[in-house]
C-alpha cells in the first residue's frame, strides 16, 4: 500500500500527467487539473504500476484503460462536464473516470457509474472514498450502481456526457435515448477492429457520429459472457 501514502505517489501522478501533456495528449488545463486531483494509484490493483501508460487488468476479465485513453476521453467530453451537468460512466470498473467526471461536474452536478460486476462496484466505492472525490460520494452527487450499462441509468437521464469503457458491436439505443440534446457520448464501437466514436446529439434531437481514433477495448457484453471471457 506504500504507493497510496506520502508525497511520492502524488508526485508520480503529476509526472504522469505532465508526460501526457508533453506528448500532446492533453492540451486542456481543466483535464490536467482533474487528472492531478484524482490519483490513479487509488484505482489500480495493489502491486500494479499505477502510472505506466498502459491498460491494467482489474479482475473479472475487465481492465482499467491506459492514462492516455482516459485523458483523450476527458478532453472529448470536457465541454459536457461543466459544473452542474450530468455524466454517465458505463462500465465504470474501478471508478477512476467516474471520480474524474464527478470532480468536473461538482456538487451541483451528477456523476453516475454503472458496472455489472457487483464486486467491482463495491471496490470502486472504496477507491473513491480514499480519493479527492470522497466528499462528492458522501454528498450524493457521485454514485456507482450495479447494472447492465447497455441500458444506461434512466433515473438521472438525460445526460450531458456519456462515456462507455468497453467496445459495443453497435451503439446501444438506450444510451442514445438518454443523451441530452447538446450532449456528447464517447464510445468504442466494433468487434475485431474498433473505433472510438464521438456521438453528438444536436439540439433538434438528430445525431451525428464521427470516429476519433482506432482503439482496443474489452467487449461490452453481458455479465455472464464477460465472466466466461467472451
């Protein structure tokens, strides 16, 4: 647990963010701020190198994305993560990005994580309790729920920002339905070949979709299929 305590972890987290800036992955001051505030080491399994720019296995055939992917998604969603806005994180895993979203939308906003592995939900809540987002969890503007993320989380819809952390064969309709006009969703789509797609819902309710970059994510699937590894 050493990497959770003392100043060294915080410095290494800051160095990780500075490196992403140097490589041109992050250009936004707001994204730098949130990634420096939420220490990645609190959201990776003990004993794994928290600040290396690669995805990590978190058990249950799930992963936490590489820091550069988190940075990319935060930048793509930045305009839709303003204070007071509503954000949904599908496949919230260890809770890292949900904590980042909550920090950006603040106590007047709402950040919801949905994860279909109950053990990951429980672990993610513990992770968030140790992080700078703990007060938002306590205050109720941040919450994590066990459920099938492909159905979204209708209770707090519509959402200004939706992030999906696993690759869907096609974009689930409930997520498009729960996106607010003016809202944006970032979702990996595809089976063998995947693209990170940016879905914008226009004010008239029409939807425009573009591909941002080629990616490799675990599949967005049912809980049983994920546990069996397909």
